[in-house]
């Protein structure tokens, strides 16, 4: 009778292990996050922002809120970005985390971007991890002169689907990190240079040709 509690614990542990094994076999293990790749992405966005930042300018970040829907890749990129900004001695004014459905296309609501641009000062930099500002025509007209610089991560098919040239001409995009068009790569061997390319304002007039370079 004295061994009964330990037997119950052992039996419970075996049942739990069996359930975990069954779950893994049915659903598979969660995909491994390439830490270096996403840290390189964050650092690249920071470097583009620092190129534009004025002497007294401040950096504001727009990203997804990963509290409700965990996204380790986003967290890694943002942490890397923050370290790079701090190491350079620049001021990170704010991180605006937006609660967006992860199943919907990545996009900052026009109203949120409009307000951040409107409140931005000359020399400031807005960095969006959720693509460039897609403002309504009347919002762009109200803004008039765009004071802050804008840097965006254009992921997935955004470089092909969005008119980045027009955004650059409207002074709504000054630098970006673009996803390259899909191409077959060795699984687990993708590097930042394989998947992404940087583009400054002058290069954004030809985003598709730039993104397609090997």
C-alpha cells in the first residue's frame, strides 16, 4: 500500500508521455525558427533607419502585437532591431504594437499610419514591420508635406502586389527590406541574402527588378 502513490505518479507520467507522442505524430513538431535569419532582418531594418535618422530625430516602430498570437520570428527581429538602435545611441521613442489577426494579410490600418506620420517630426524615422503606409487619397492630401522618414519591411508578395514606386514618389517610403520572389532553396539553409534585399528610395522605382536579382 505504501507504494501506491508512486505507482499512480508513474502511471500518470506514462499516460502523459503517450498523449504527447500521439499529439506530435498527428500534428508534427512546431517549425523551427531560424534565429539568425530573423535577427539579421531586424538589424537590416535598424541600419536603414539609422541612415535616415536626423541628429535629434527619434525612431518609432510599428509591429504586430505578439501577446495574443505568439510570433517568435517577429519577436526575434524586433529584439535585434532594438539592440542595434540602442547600440548606435539613437532614441527609440515608441513601439506601437497593433492587435491584428495573423491570418489576415499583413497591413497597418491606414488610420494608425496616418496618425503616426502626422505626429512625426523632421528627422524622425517610422519603421514598419507590417509593410508600407497604404493611405486613402484624402488622408495623403491632408498630410501635405511628409516630415518623418519611413522604412518598411515588405514581406511575402507585397513587393509584387504593391506600387512601391508610387509610394516612393509620394514621399511615403524612403527605404525598405523586400522579400525576394519565391525560388527553390535548400531547406534550412536560407540566409538573409537569399530571401531579402534592401532598397533605398532611388531604387524603389524598380522594386521588382531589384528583388529578382540573384
